[in-house]
């Protein structure tokens, strides 16, 4: 098990879903853990929760220096995934926006 997996396993064991874990993301009016975000099926929430968890690990002074390169790469990869998801969503909206209106013909009703 690499240092990132060890850290994630240890933190997951310490926090339970719905706790006031600082790595939780907000969904509506309540905090959502990474596990809850995954279970929700919402890829955006999952990426947000994972990004926050990784960022907290990078800022944690107890994180071993040997884990920092892997954490940094993981944050960059999650950020790329978030951007791809956002660009995909924008693309769908843009495609819907360019659909021309049909001409109105009262006789066709």
C-alpha cells in the first residue's frame, strides 16, 4: 500500500459519513464525506470531495515528505478531471442552445 492509500485509509477509518470532517464537501445545507459523494453517484461531488481531501493532506504538517509528490500529482489529475467534466457540461448546454426554433404554424395544431 502506497503512502497515499495509507493516509486515505487511516482518515476514512477516523471519520464516519456525515461527520464534521473538514474534508467533506457541502451538498445543499449539509456536509458530505467522500464516501457519501461516491455513493450519491454525482461525479462532480465525488471529484470535489476528493480534491478537498487531497488538498488537506498536502497542507497537513504530519504528511510525510515522501507522500507530497504523489499527492501533488493526484491533485493535478483530479483538477483535470473536474475541468473535463465542466467542459463536457458546457458542451452539452452549447449544443442545446444552437438548436433552431421550429417555425410557428397555427394550422398544424
